């Protein structure tokens, strides 16, 4: 590798890969992820150790937080003071930690997301439970390494005599790794560890009898036992955390929702603000006021409701659309043997047990060494007391301390350590009682050494020692479960009554595809249909008073439909144009609306009937047209090439339908002749068409209604429905025209009318003739061609026919 004046020529990929690899390893191992043994990140471990080393422990007074932060930065963690102080504050917050490790005087933040006071104002000390994390550090239980500037030493891990990682959990994001370990109940975790020690081959289900799930410091309701089990087995799983609520009755018979516990890590102030925004924006109906009534007695959010509202529906909506309910994803990743690893709960428990075995082993070796050293001294003192006069005479005849030690070593075969103890022995110890104390101490040391040897030689004794220690901690720190666990995740169904104010409105649709809803005030201030906002040459095909709780279905000639709840239609003034279907549902701008169906309920006993120009008919249950997603237009019927939908209407099983073709054939049959199909089908043959013939209309028979038929030559025929002959589906039908060799009549339109209706007839020359149905004589002759209402030569041939729309209520 060439080097020129200290400059290295290296490939960029190699340099970036190497440097980022080192950086990634650092933040994975030394910053973001906890150690599986003590459950601490390096900064947390250094804070606790710094407080321990400085004597800032639970049995002593509080010290300024700034002093601790300074010690941590100066001795162990050379990073920003804010990051160290924030880590210190978090370990003191009882809404973040199930068992806080630090006690802090002063403002240490709040569940509302408020920052803690500056470190010069707050005071802190180790929590009582932290003593069990740090206990036995001085007994060589863990490896100590040099600090960053090699002026002192720090532990690589804490002894951690309780399973801190499971108790307090952890969260962090590293390079390529993240962790989300929820907090658990101390008593339950200890019981699970003890059970694991006694039952080496226990299963996840056995452990879950001891630890049914997380136990969050903020309480709440956990839903989804299957998600907990999956997480405990694989390290990954999902649950839902729901706020704990109750319903109170207040003045005037109204009710309010009281929230007493919220999900873990949820900012209470933001939650209250979000609920109030939903109220102000009228996204949910029925909330009159939202108040944060939290005080020193506990958390309390009051959601005051209006009279006679659906409390359950509002609560479900808030669960779904606010942080009153949140999901929690387990990601049980921790540093295990110097590398990040995803573990199930058995992996965490086993790692803790393995760590404790090492701690107990190293502590036992340390204590045994000390005990044997002391026993050796005791033996020397007892021997010296038995020949006390000779020893004193030898010491008195010696020149100095060193000479005395050498003399008694040579004369009486004492060891160097024993000789040192003898020459430094105080005179008051030379009483008769001291020999008794020495014998008692010697026996106690022998018992202790035997006990330590048993621990080191028998894993059962070691486990018993661990169990006793855990039971002591459990007794000293009793812990009652805060989070309630429910097996199933409740499906949130939201009644529309909580989302929409029930209101009567006018809904209109024009032939060119413009849709709108208008308030009754806007409609009442106008002159009815005459002042309906439309483009020139457009006309209304639907105008009806509906409730905002209703639905409207718009069907097009291309076999598609647009579904909209009425309250979602754009509120537009009666005299303004409206929203085109191409914008409303991304529909093709060439599609024409040929039918509009108002719906209150999607009843499966009601059917939607489609008829096409090529003689097909389809019947499907109405409830199939109630989609979950409806941003775009949806397929209503499958059409063959060159076909189009000409009529859509609702029927019951008792109805009869009649259809007419361009050549004048009419076929009437019971709707039950048509099988019920699904949305995607094409239907069945309705009528047997002649070549080049097509269906021009189909309606259901209704009492007091006649058929109005219009030919291309401008002839109108009114025919009583009672004269129609019911036949079977798929026949040719009966002829309804007199055949003419010259200029034969061809039907352009057929519709069901009453005597009060008005019909508009448009010619290809743009002439519109309005026909009052009552002026057209009703005939019973099927072969009649009707009577002319316009001159074909002057006015042109008929191109379109439509009914005047009366505003229905």
C-alpha cells in the first residue's frame, strides 16, 4: 500500500465499511442495547457505579445530581452531561421503570412529557433496590477494567442479584438492531426464576403460570395472551395496551368517561389534547368537554359526554383513534456474550441464572480465601496463647519488631502472617476469655469454609443459595401487579352514530355525474329543482331528502358503482354545481350515472337487479354492496365486450319485472326466475333477442303505475301494466308494436310512470318536449304505436327521454 507523506491511498468502500463497522459495533455494545446479565446499558451502569463508589447510597443523604453527573463524565463516561443526566432522570421515574433504581428529590419530569429541572437543582441517591444490583462488587464477583483514561477502574457488569432486565425492561435503537423489552413484576419474575431452578426442563407455558405477561408501571389492560406467548417463545410478539376506564353518572343524568390508567410510554398531555381536538373538529359526536383532573392522589382524565349518547361507541372510537389504546411490539434483544441476540423469556432467565452462578462462585472463592487466611491467623494466635510465656520472653529478648518476628518464626515455626499477628497483638487480648472467642471464631470459620466448599462442589447447594437470596429480595420489596391481562384482543366496532350527527339533508345527482348534499336551509331558500345548480344541458336524475346516517349507491353504464355514506358527500350549496364522480371516486370521466339507490340498511333480503342492453339480467343481495374500502369506484356487475348497463333497481322476492326491446318485444317474468349471484358475476340471459335488437328498458311492476314507451319517431304510448302477460325468463316475449314496412317504429325508452309525472323528450336537433303523462291516453292494445307528440321531420328523431325529478322526502 503506497504511502506518501503520511497520506494513505485506500478504496472508499473499504474505508467506509471499516469505519462504519467499528462505529456500529460501538453503539451496539457500548451505548444502545442492555446487557442480558444486569439489564443495564453502559451509561446506566456507570451512573449507578459512580454513585456507589462515592457512597451516595440509600441509607445516606441525597446529593446534588450535578455532582454525580460530573463524577460520571470525569471518571467513566466522557460524553455530554445532558445525555448522562437524562439517563439518570429516567432511572428515577416511576412511570418509566417498574422498580426505579434512583431516588430523586426535586422535579424529575412528568408523565406529561415535562423535562426535569436542571441538575443543579435536583438531588439524588441510589434506590434501596439498587443495593442488590451492586452488592458484592468488592468481592471480586465481576471483572474490573480501566476507565477511559486509565486513572481508575469500572465494572464490566454488575452482580445484579435480581433479574433487572425483565423487571425494568429496556428500549433502544442501535445500528441494525433495536430492542423493546417490557417491564415485569418483580415478585413474578423471582418466582419464575426459582421455578426454573427447580425444574430444568420447564416449558413456556409453565413459566407463564408464574409470569402471565408484562406489568407496566402505568398499569392499564393488556390484551392478547397469544402475542405474549409468542414473544416469550420467539422474542417477538404483539399485544395491545388499553387504558383503564370507568363510567360515572354526573349532573342531569349525563355520563362521563374517567380514565385512571393509560398505556405505557404514552404522553398524558398529548393524549388529552388529541381527544379535545377530535371534539373540536367534530370527528366524534357526543363529547362536551375533556379535562385533565390529575392531582397528587393519582391520574384522572374526565371525558364529559352529552345527553343520550352511545358511551361504548365513543369509547371504542377513542380506543381506535387515540393513544387510549396502543399496540406494543416485543423485541427481546440484548447483549449476550458480547453480541446482540434475540431471546425468548427462557433465554433471559437462563442467562440470569448463569450470571448468578458465576457471581456466587467468584464470591465464594473470595470469601473462602479470606476465611482460610483468617483461620490461619486464628490457629497461630491460639498456639501463641498456649505457649504465651515463652513467646513473650522471646519477643522481649528481641531487638525490634522484625527481629521478634524472625525469632518466633524460627523458634516456634509460626508463619510470617501468624508472626505478624502475634507481634501486633494488643495486651488486653491476653485474657482467659480471648482463647474462648478465638475457638468460637475458628469453629465459625470452619463451618463457613465447609459451607462455601459445599456451594462450590454441589450445584444444588449453589441453587439453594440463589433461591434464598431471591426470596429475601422478594420479601423486602413486595410488588403487587398493576397491569390487568385479558386473553383476547377485543375487536373495536364503531357505531356511526358516534361519528356522525344525525341530520336531514338534500342529496342530488345530475345526469352528467355531479353529486352533492345540501342543507335543508339552503334548499328551502331556493325555488326547488328549478334553481338546482347544474351545467347547461344537464338535468337531475336523483333528488331526495336523506339522513346523514343513510347511504347512497351510484351505478354507471360501465357496470361500476360508487358507495358513499351520505355524511361523506361534500356539503355544497343547493345553487352550486357539486362534485363530479371522476373526483369523488376516481371514476372514468366517460361513465354515465344511470341509477341512484338510497339505502338506509343493507338488508340481505333485498336484492339489486341489473339489466344490460344485450339482454342479460343479474340479481345480487344488497348487503354485498356495503364495502369496507371505497375510495375508488367498485365493480358491480361483469359486462361482456360491447355491453352496457341500462337499469338498476331494488326488488323483493315477490316482485315481477318487465323489459322491452328496441324492436318492440316485451317480456314479463317473476324475479325469482333469476338466480341470486355474487358481485363479480355477469348474470343470466333475460330475453332472447333478435339479431341487432337490444334492451332499452326494464322496470319492476308497481301498483297504480303504467308503462310509458317512446319511439324514435316521437310517438308516445301509455300502457296499463295489468295487461302484461307473465311468461318465463329467456323467451322472445310479445310484440308491443304494429309492424310498418316504411319507417318502422323503434322504442327508445320505457319507464314506469304515474299520472302526475312529467316526461322530457329530447331530439337529435336539441329540441326538448315536456309531456304530462295524464295527457296521454292509456291504451290496452299491445299493437298500438301510440300517438305522436312531435313532428319527426321538423323536430328530429328522439335521442333521449327522462322523467322530471320530484324532490322525495
